[in-house]
C-alpha cells in the first residue's frame, strides 16, 4: 500500500530564508506526486505535480520540488520565504496504476514565516 | 466561474439529524471525490465516482451515502449524525491523474 511521510509537523523560517518541506513516499512503482497548499479556512490548492516528465518540477508562487527515486523523496523548496507563504502544506501520492487516481495524503506541515 | 463549488460552506446541526452537502464541478472532469479532513488536519478519501459510477468506498459507515446524478455533481447525504462526524468535507474532481481540484470545503459541526 502506498503511504506518504512528511517530516516535521511545523517548520519555522525567517522571511527571506530558504523553505524546505520534506516528503518521502512508499510505493512499489514510481507514483504521481503532488504538493498542495491550504490557507486557513480554505480549500486545497495544487502547487505542483510530478507525473513522470522532468524530475525537477516548478510550481506556482516560486515553489519547486525534485523527485528522487533513489531516496523515494519529493521535497518542496522555495529560495526565499514570504510572509504570504505561511500555510499548511500537504504532500500526496497517487498510484498511476489505479484508475481512480485517489490521493493519499501526508499529515501536513505547517509553515510559519517570521518577520 | 468557480471550478468546484460546495454548498453549504458551514453546517451546524444536532446529533441524530440527517443532512446533505452538494458539490458541482464545471471542469468537465470524469472523476469526483469526497475527502474528510479531521480536527488534526488529516485528509482521507471517502468516496470516488467516475462518470456517475461508484469506484471507491473507503470503509465509510453506511450512514454516509454519496449520489451522483450526473458526472458534474456529487452529493453527500449523512444520516443519523454523530459527534465524530464533525469535520471539514471536501469535494474534488480530476481527469486522468493530472491532480485533483478541490472545492472550498464544508465545515460540519455536530452538537
């Protein structure tokens, strides 16, 4: 069965500092991978996705993630944090052999940005 | 021009009542989902429909009954509400594994 682990339920960075949110997956075959962002009292917005093309994926708001098969990781990064990046971030995996394409989510990481 | 919409946004009700949440998507997607987000923010799939056909039912109590009148709509009816049903329910849609588009959520509070 597939699973997703997000290391760190809370990550705190200073404004302008590098953002690194960690995600590791467990899957028998390389899955589809996603990062979603959830602002308070809102729905989930897709930041970026990996579906088997380039391993370095660029998303919205300056975020990017790199798929590393050898490490079964899909960490999310942003060179310089903004106050507006403060939110909950979810990594998710989808089995490319499951036609339902349902998402299995990690437990989420809350990003705090200090002035 | 909202992609995935849900109504109502907030739902407060007493234990034992029956309630429904409606979802509509205008993206032309074939697959729709219901997810539940608990108080610890954990998200879990409940149901999935593809072209009006149920394809996933993730061991959800049978008090929860989804209905898809057409591929653009997926409603969720809940009978005999319990305290533990309090959560945020998200509707989503997708097409071919490209990622799911989520609605704004319905916050259900059972008193």
